[in-house]
C-alpha cells in the first residue's frame, strides 16, 4: 500500500506564485492527513505535483521535509492550460505510476476553488471518493474518513483503493497555526516525469483547454462605497431588503452616533 | 430539445430552499436556451408513486420543472458513494446539456464526479450572466477576485455541470409538470457510517453572517456578537480570530474550513484575504467595517464604514434598532 499526496502551489495570479503561502489551507490538510495515514499504516507517502519546477519544487521540498518518502513532479508544455479533467488525467497517471492505493488531496485550491480534482481523479481511476474530509484513519475494512456534510459529521468506512479530499487542518485556538513543514531536512531528490512517460498524450487532451473558460481581468477597480455613518449604511441595507425594515417607533437610526472617523493607516490597529 | 437536469433534494414533500432556488434559476436558463427542465428528485422509498409523488410533481412543476423524475432512496448521506450509480444512469438516459446542483455538501461531492463521468465542463458557483444576444455566460471570480473565468454555454460542444449557491429567487409558475419514469438502478447500499450532529451547521445556511477578523479584540468581540444578534445572524471568525481563541475554530469561515452562502455578510476587522473570502458565496452582499481603507476587503465589499471598531459597531447595532 502507498499513499499518494497530490499537492499544488498556491497561485496569486495565473502563472504567478503566492509569496504569502506555499500551500493553500486544504493542501496543508492533505499533507498532514496523508502523512498521518502513511505513518499509521507504516507505508510510504509520496508527494505528487504537476507544473514547472520553479513553481512546484518548493512544494515538493516542503513535502519531503515533512516526511514524504519520495516526490514526483510532472512537467511539460501546456499542462497549466488543461481543465480539471485534463489535469486529473495527468494526476491519475502519476498516482498509478507510484502504485498508490490511497490518493489524498486538498478539497479545493485557494485560487480556483472548484473542488473538482479529487472526484475526477477517482473517476479516472475507477475508485470511490469522499470530499470534505476532516479526519482520516485506517480501518479494518480499509479507511475511515469523517465527512462534514448536511449538518453532520459522518464517519464513512471506505474500501481501498480510494481518493480522499481533505479540508484544512483544524485551527488550534491560541496557537500560531499548524504547519506541515516539519521534520528533518529533505535529502531525497525530486523525480521529474513527463506526461509521455506516464502514457499521457497531451495532444489528445488539448480540446479540453477550451473548457477552462476565458480568463478576464475584472473591469475597472471595484471599490466599496464607504458611507459616512451607520445610519446611512442601515438605510442602504433596508433599501436592498437585506435587513428588516424599521419599525414605526424606531428612531434609532437618527439617534445613532455617527462614529466614522478619518482612517489613520499609520497606526495599524492589528496585524492582518 | 436540449435537457437541463436539476438535482433536487426534497424534504418533507417539498424541495429544500436551496433546491427550489436552483430549480428557479434552471427555469430561467432553460427558457433562454429553449430547453426542457427535468427535476431529478430524491424521495423516501414509497413516495415515488401515489399521492405523495403527484403532490411533489405539482410542486416541482410550479417551481420550474417541465418533467420530474423521482428516485426512491433511503435516507443515506448525499454522496457519490450512495447516489452516483443512479445519477449517472439517469444522465446516460436523459443526456442533459446542462446539469445543475445546489452548491451544498452533497452537490460538491456529486457534481464534479458526474462531470468527470460525462466528460463535461465543470463550473463551481458561477454568477449567471446574460449577454447582449441572449447568450448564457457562466462567470466566476478566481485569483482573489481580480480575474473572472467566463464560459459561454452555447459555445460549448461538451455537456456542462454547474453548482449554484442557493440565494436565488424562486420560479413562480402555474405549469403542470409531467412525471417521467426511468429505468434506474436502486440507490447504492450505503457504506457503513456513524453520524453525529454538527452543532455549528446553521452557519452554512444562515441568511446573515457576521464575521470577526484579526482586528477584533476581546474587548470588541462582545460588540460584534451583539451586532450579529441584532441582525439575527450567525457569528463566525476568520482564521486569525480563531487562532487567537476569540471564536470557536469550528466557526471559522475560509477555504477548507466553513463555506457560507448568506445574503448579507458583515466583515468586521478582517483584511479580506482570498483564503477567507473564497469560502463566501459570490452572491453575498459584503459589508465591511475596518479602520484600514486600503485593505483588500474594500475590493470585495459593496458598502462599508471606515473607522474604529469600538465606535462603529455599536453605532451600527443602534442604527438597526438595538441596544449598543
């Protein structure tokens, strides 16, 4: 049994990495959950990413430092232009190449947020999948995964092989946050594969590039309307029926103090 | 005629609010495309025939469906594991050009897998736009809301699967729907599961959510909570507020944490990062209260107040008619 962890560098813009975060919240969750599952099963966790080295090798190095036994990067022209299903085909082939029996990935990326990769990889592999997973552990029948859905936490027992889409790791109160980037420095090399070596013919996938949708910048700079006071804001909300209308005896809007003050950005109130 | 298929959850003989809203949107899209709306509704065993089925068919017809397919399914979790086989079989028979799911937990598990099965384009939570020639465009903000991905339905040679947030107006018609019987496999035997209630589930469906960000302190948190109470909304937190112990981490709104679909989303003292706002429905009207006029939140918000939280939030509560 092998656990494959699918990772992807968070992107600030198309082709541009996010300097603030290497992994999105769900990818961090996937790395943590994949490593914990591999440790519990005493098997290897193998990190897989698709994309150029300058973008994805930092992600894979982080995964190796965190405890992954190996890391595989699939690189090649045109991979970034594929839609979810084209990308899933590449990832499924990569997971097959490392003999994965459990594939763990983030439920959704922070930049595109479509949440389609895990179900699509499962479909291509012909495996069951489960999304919105908050906990993952071995079970005598395969795996037990806790799915957050329908107002309930549902512990589902799945056979392996399976694909699991993980939510962000739980935030710990009064803690600086969880990080997957722990462990000894990585000494393992990152293996590079091209799609052809995985049996993928990119030309066959090219029609799917039209299904990504045209990317357009937001026209103009959108900016909120800053209102002079609370009463004016409430009036707007009532116009739009976003809050209940004023009761006849309600004189509060006129009585409300206008507390808006000129901003003083030189005195940051809080760390953002 | 092209088919628009709507995955319809039913509760107590009626479509759920989210399913009703999505059915209404499907009606509007189908009318533009000249397509037929099929509502595929999951009902308890026995309710797929007889008076209960007739009553539901009538309700769904008034809600926008032209044809209704009822699938008997035991009350199992709404997952591909339990429903995928019947859903895929229905699509194989109806061959929908467009399949629409409510963007809830079940829809997010089912829709992308169905899309992959159909080789379809997949668009999660788009805004529906109508172009100058009446064309239907699915647009969704990506990359921190600074870019939009736009997909024009009539340009696609593939079927399309879409999830939509539930904050949409209902269709209100008097049309009769016709019930259609498909030869479907029974819903799959559910995998062994154990369930426990999620005490914070109301957050996902709240009409109003007030979120405390990193700019909220232990002193100002009660003011934010009072505003949430005055609005009849749910109080939540950003990652920064939850990490500092101000808000229960189970109430964190963010990508990979809780997703929310409110009509009104009030953000107090939060910068508006992509990891936070990515979990808020694009249909939500965002109101910001913050002292930094250059924070990214102002690009996402519609209205706001700039100033000190300790002054503005009580003023807002009072203006709404509450005690500040």
